[in-house]
């Protein structure tokens, strides 16, 4: 049965997540859109490319606090302070691999979770597709790495010349029946520089 687990992920599992951000083909996006459409979940949860930015130290997790995200050491007392931000198919359900503070717990239809999990597994996308909490405040976010803090900052707004390969998160829009980009991600340093 598909569930959402918000317990901290073992660091070794997080560090094994992909760093590349391979786009989905149009057919995959259409099939995923059909699942989102059937359950009307587009306002609370979006689709994201499963990826990580950094190797974390043992016991750390990535925590979103507003528009900032950074690596945080989690002890037993802290575990209940966080809720899930982004989830990937892991074992028999969805496991949070990034967390957030100050947000209400996600309440998603278990039938949706089961259906989307079955699709992800049948299409062999468990190392590429994840679900992520959507911000009700912002239509578009630009995420920039901050390696000096082992974190990222998200900036509201629309950037000129956003390339399809920069988009990492989409929201399903039932009115148009397709996914629309809501977040693009820019790596810095050795991988590639942010575009102007």
C-alpha cells in the first residue's frame, strides 16, 4: 500500500540519489498528467525530477525553511519538527528525501498515491520521478545552489531564457490538462554556471 513516510532517510540512501536531471519525454508527461487529472491533486503536490545537490554528512537531511534549503543535522528530538517536502518511491511507498518546517502535513488521496506509485514502477521511473509539495504563494521559483552553505535558495519570479532542461518541477493545471513549469534549478561551480 502506498504511503507517505516522513521519517528521516538514511544518509547513505540520500547520497545515492541521482545528481543528473534528465527530462521526461512527452509521452511520460502525458501519462503522468492523466494520473494527476484523475485525482485532482494539482494544487497541493507537483511532479519533480528526482535529484540531489550535495553529498550529506551522516545524520543530516535537507530542510526547506521558507525559500531557503540547507543541510541540517537531525537528532532524535528533532525528527518530529519536520514534515516531508519531496518524496520518491522507496520500498513499499513514498519516502521523504527533503523536508520542511512550518508547513501542515500533506493529506493526499491514498488511491492517488497507489496509482502514481504503480505507474512510476511500471515505467521504471523510480530513480527519476518524485512528488513535491507546491508553494501556494508563488507561481514560479528559481532555485540556486549555495555550495558554501551546502544549501539552496529559491527566488520568486520568472527568469528570461529559461531552458526546458533547467525546469525541475511542474504543477498539473486541470484547466489546460497539462503540466506547467513552476521551478527551475541552477547549479553553480564545476557542473554549469547559471544562465543570465
